[in-house]
């Protein structure tokens, strides 16, 4: 019988002994799916003598299990895709809101120049084009005289009581407010008119 030699030149164990050791070693651990299949088919041997299911029943059970795994995987992927789409939209809205928020002083300067009658000719066309493009990005201006006062979107700078007011209303708009979708960029600064105090 020939013996292998290791790198040091010493003879190794005969091949037959190595094979016997390999064959007599502990059985390999079953995968979770194989273990479940053995439990389901009764191959583990419970000693009850119950009839084992046929090969076709085993395959049907495995098909049901694989189908359930596939459905779970598809549901997880659909949820991931929706979450990515929602996150992309949120990032886009935040980026647009940040840019438009930096342009509000420019709009205030244009509004002040228009009140002084200085927005004329080509400068007026530039102003109109700018406002059109900003509106296309979702910028909305709000704040009108007579609007009910809402502390969530209005900032009260002045307050006066008058018998003409039945409730708190915006008597004057000192600086308009702006929003983009659900994002409030800036509250409107207003003068509030309130009804007289009760007796």
C-alpha cells in the first residue's frame, strides 16, 4: 500500500484510513429549508410508523414554500421602491424650497421697486419672467387684506381693535408670505384688526 508523504518528507496516513475517517465523521448540518422539509415529510423518523408523503406531495409543499418566499421578496422590493421614490421627492422638494427661500429678498426688492414705479420696460419683462418661472417651481405667494388671521402662517406685527372687525383679520399686509407645497418658506407679516374687548 502506497503512503503519501507530507512536505517534510514523512509518510502520511494511508488513503483507506483517510476515507474511513471521512465516511465515519458526523453528518453535515442541514439547511433550515431541508430541516423543515425533513420534519414535514417525516424523514427524521419519529418511530410512529405513519406513512410518508409521496414525492409529488413533497414537491407541492416545497413549491408552496418557495412561492411564499417569492411573494415576501416581491412585497419587500415594492416597499423599497416606494420608499426610494418618496425619499427622492422629499429631497427634491427640500432642495427647491432652499433655493426659493434664498430668492425671497430678490422678490421683496422687485416688489419695492414696483411700488416706486421703477419696474418699467425691459426690467419689467425680466421681473415677469422671473415670477413666472418661480411659480412654475411651485412658489406661492399668500397674504391678502381681509384674510382671517392664522398664527400658523401669519406673523402679527401690529394689532388694533375696531368695531368693524367681527373676528381677528388681516387689516394690512406688511410683507407677503411664501410657501412651496406644504413647506412654509416665510410667514406673512400682517397688521391684525380684532373686535373690541367684551364688557
